[in-house]
C-alpha cells in the first residue's frame, strides 16, 4: 500500500523577467489566462487529484499570491450585499480551508532544487506533488489525477512526460526509459538536462509535474550546484534513482508554457475556445489557425 500524497508544492519565487514590465509589480503567476491567474490552474489541478495542503515557495514581491488565496472580506461582503451569488461562488476555489495553505520564502534564487528543498519542513516525511505553475496543462482530466493512477499502481516517483520533435530536445530535460508497462507508463533509467540532439536518449521531455518521495530532500540537502550554478532538481532525482523507482507517464492533454509570451497567448486562445461564454468565437478560431 503506497502512502497517498496529501501536499503539493508550488515554486513561485521566479522573477518573471520575460514578461517585464508587466511583472515589475505583478507576479508572473498572477497573470491571467482568460479570467484566472496561472497559479490557480495548477492549484485546481492538485485539488482534483485529492490534495489537501498547498505549499507555496515564494520570494520578495509575491504578496499578491498570498492575498489571492485568502478571504477577500470587503469584496465578498459587497458582492453579498448586491446579491452577486454567482460571483461569490466563483471565488470559492481561491480559498483553501483554514490552515491548508502555507507560504515559505526562498531568500535567494538558487534554482528549482533549492526552492523545493525550502518546503522540506512543511512537507515532512511523506510523498508530495510538485507543480511548476508556468506549465499550464489543459486536459479533460487533470494531469495530476492521471498521475495518481500510476502512483497507486506502482508507487515510487512519477514524472509527467510528453513527446516533442527530436530537433527540440536540447531545450528540455529528457528521460531514458527501459521497461514499458503500457502505452503511457514506463520505468525511467536516466535523465539528461538539455542534451545535445545527437545524444538525447529519447524525445520524451519532463513536463513540470512530479510525484516525489520525501527522500528527495536529503539529496537536495547535499546537492552541489549544477547547470547555471544552481541547485538542479534533475541532479537530485538522478541521485535518488539509484535507490528508488522512477516512472514516466505520458499524460493526455496539452502543455502551454505560460512563462513564454507565445505559450501564454496560445493558452489564452485555447482555453477561451473551451468557454461557451466567450464572445467572438469565430474570430478566436481564425486567429489560432494563423
């Protein structure tokens, strides 16, 4: 019986320099796709997978994220007085239960691995979900919910992967596989961060969704800086792979990199097309075909 993850970690300390000047005053995670902040999509995905506690690893200037997941008393009181019940219902997903959201500060930008390590005391000795909020995954059933099926069947560590054209593998972390359990699930034997195209072990890239065992924190504790002089999560996972199983899962859905302008705009159009209440649908469809 595998211990069920109850907590999810969201690293949200990044500066968002690719979206300056907008992110000078607004955290990149609070930029909206249609009418929800990017971070809300990742949290909703974790909720669908049964997560009970949400750990945000923040940095300076990220107070708006904490405010977003808090009770907006004046706003809700005004909406209630005006009979705006639909709007009040719309705000409910932004309010985790009392004590169900934690915020920890990453004082220095020392890499993704360091950001995850900053959550160690809140996560404790239990498996957890990790979401990179910039990667918005649009699917009929959330990516984390799909991954939990794999975790329940196999335990260990589960990494969401997706196929990219082979000529693009040098932009991502790439996995090597051996034993396949089905068309979507396989055992991971190695990982390479941004390999040369000719050296890539596959065209399956890591997509920003993970289910990890708590032993990853001990690896991150002693992990030396890697690429870019930062503490890399990939390096720690490679070290843990010598002791624990890692499984890949090729999820159903589409990834939009909302840390990139083109990806962000594409996400807005794609998700708008799924909304019956969005006007000018023919115009949006025409723009997506360009």
